[in-house]
C-alpha cells in the first residue's frame, strides 16, 4: 500500500519536507520543480507513514485503495513518473538563516494578502527569534487574494490552503491591515519610513488583450472579469453576462479557461452547494449555453492546461468532451517534444482518449480545439460570432515551433466570447514597471530601475507581479523564499535603512488616513458572518459583496 498525490496538488512542497524516505519528487531543489504540474510519490519507496497527508495544505494525498473513481488514474500517473527513471540527484539548497544584526525589531511590510504575500510572511516569522514584525496590507476588507477571488468554487480542497495562512496570522509579530490601499491611504515612501523593507505581492489583476477587431463589443469579455464575477469579488459583483445563447467561445486553453468552461456547463444545483456568488448561480440556472468551445492557438503539445484539470473534464456528469483526432496529429518537432516530456505525453494520451471516446449524447459539451486563432469578433451592437483562422506550426530560426495563421477561416456563431490568454500585472504607484513583461521591474525579486540592475533601496517583490502569471498556488512558496533570501542578504550587508517610525507611529498614521481599516479580528467577524449565512443556506459560506457592509460588520 502507498500514498498517491491527486488533482488538488498545489506544489507547496510541504510534503517533501516531512517525508522520511525522500519518495516525493520533484523537490524544490530539483530543476524540474519550477515547471512540474504536480508532485509525485514513488510507490516503490513509500513506507506508508502518512506524514505527507498531515503536511498537505490542500488535502490532495490519499492511500491508493481509498482513491475515488475520478481519482483512480493518479495511482498510475504517480508510478509512471518514476518509471521514466530520470530523477535528478540534487543537493539540498541552503536554508534561510537570519543574520546577526543590531536592527531590532526588524520590520517588513508586505503589500498584498494572497499566497505569495502569506508565504513571504511565513518565511520571516518562522525564525526562532523575537523582534521580527510583519505588517501586511490589502485594499480589500478580505484576505487571500486569488485563493478567494480566483480559485474555482467547485475546487474547495484548493482553498484549504487558507488554513495554513491563518496559522501565520496567529504568530507573534504579524499584523494585518485590510481595506488599506497603498498609494492612496499610505505611500511607498511612508512604508519605507516605518519598515526596513517592503515586499510587493499584489498579483496580476488585469488581463492580456487579443488585439483584434471587435474585441470591445458587448458580449466580449476577459475571462478574468468572469472569474471575479462568479467568485464574488466586490469590484465585479455588479457585472452582467449574457448567457442566453447556445454557445460560448473561450480563447485560450490554460487552467483558467478550463475552469470557466467547466462552470458554464456543470449542473447549477452542484454549484449552489459551493461558495460561488449567489448572483452567478442564478444566472447559470437560466443559462442557455450547452456548448463551450475552447480555442488553442498552438497544437496539443503546447497546450497550457495541466493534466489534472484536463483529466477532470472527463468525469463531469452530463457533459461530452469533444476532440477532433485530426487536430492531434503532431509535426516531427512536437512529437519529439512530447516523447521527451512525460507531462506532455500524459496530456496527449488523455486528449486521444477523448477523441476515441464515443459521444454519449449528453445535453452539454466542451469542445477542445487546437491550431485555431481568433481573427475578428463580429457583430454590430453585440457579439454575434467569432471569425477563426486555422494555424500551422512552423519552426523559427531557433528551431522553436510557433503558430502561423493560414488563409483557412471559419465563423463560430456565438453571443459570448471570453478571452483567457493570460493575467497581467498593472503599474504600482512610485515603482518602476516593466511594460513588456507586465511586472514590477526586478531582478530575482529585488526591484530595479527599468532595464538595469540598479536596485530600488529596500524594495522587493514576489508572486505574479514578480515573475508573471505562472505556476500554481504552491509555486509562490519557493518564489517568496527566494525573495526573503535577498532581503536577508541585504540586511547582512547593511544595505537596508533603519525605519524612522515604529509600529505605533504607523498605527497613528493609518488611523488618520483610513479610519475604516479592518484588522485580523475584523476579518474574523466578516468570516463568521459569511459562514453563518452559508450554514443557513447549506453552503460553506455566502460571500458578502458590499465593502461598506463588510466594514460595518468588522467594526462589530
């Protein structure tokens, strides 16, 4: 008997730290960790101790004989990963050490309360010493970032990582400042006056555009807006989406695109048992959509979605998954790419299974298309269709396969187009911004002047606003670790200026600027109200949508 890691895996890697026989890979010290879709347990080495189960923050690890039907495939996936026999013999990386310093207390501000922010706070507050103070800021009255506003409502196990973050909030030295907007209520310069270092972990709240005619027509939206709407983000709660037509088209084939497609066709009665915003549940109840088409610009070998999310589509009740086998034909370069990459091979195997599976005639379906690019969103005062061009894969000068449009086009009739081609960061007040990458300008996490390696004193970044929108929740743990290592390096080298004001001075400033600040105790009152409303409705929680109401509850 062995343990198996399944779909909810977040790559946090806490399991690798507690495993006594080193049977979980890749570890953060292995090169493959930065690109892996998930972690894997070697069934030949596992000693069935169960320590990894206790350490997993998202409840993704099960005994192999306890796997549900929809998760049973992961026993084979875990075994196949180790059968490849290409594991790295990586030496453990250096652990963080707090340097000797006369800077006491050592104070750090973190802007953003999502995963990267909390992982950074966790790294700092893990040191067995007093005198480390962390102030965390967020412009909303609620914490957790995309865990609350981005994770699909039907993935509650993924949201369990907030239990780990809640533990951080109880550590001495931590203080939460919600409903405080940096750049409005307090400036970057003022944060530096009260802290040795400031970390920006504000994520990537915007989206990339297609750059095609008709993109701004009513009925054409960013998937990021749709996700925020159904997750009850206060900024998007009042949005409306026309779901009356029979078909929706999603441009993109990453995990966000799969989430949106799945939620457009899943039974609303199932969603009514989740924490999806009530207005979204009701809109989906009256939806006329029975087909969702996902367009991938490149071929199946380059698809951005992960295998676990792709596999999950095949277990949706009442939904056919449609794949044209002709679109799974690979050119020579792509075939070699798949053969050399087990994760890509698994994705292609699953796609071929879908292509070979007879359609069951279910009332709804998800169609996965490849080598297709949007050319024009058509319509006069509302979207009526999307003109799509057929692509071909060609090698550039470096040998990299890229998609190139052909003259072959088709029109997909639809009233709803959602672009899901990537999140993008937005400029942060008083900080240099790299427009080409959509991130704060930085080198490894040190904020720098654009196009240089000249650091901005005491200023750092972590998460998507540092590296771009890549990875899953747990990827932010290593990202935050690397940023904290730079801060400690600069502290040891005496490159950080001592703050002029202490914590009391900061509290006085914030009280003057933002009397509606919400602290941890206030958030717990909001949380309790949402859970109570959820309990009455048979749901995990009912999210509050109005900031004024949340602030009133937080004040008791």
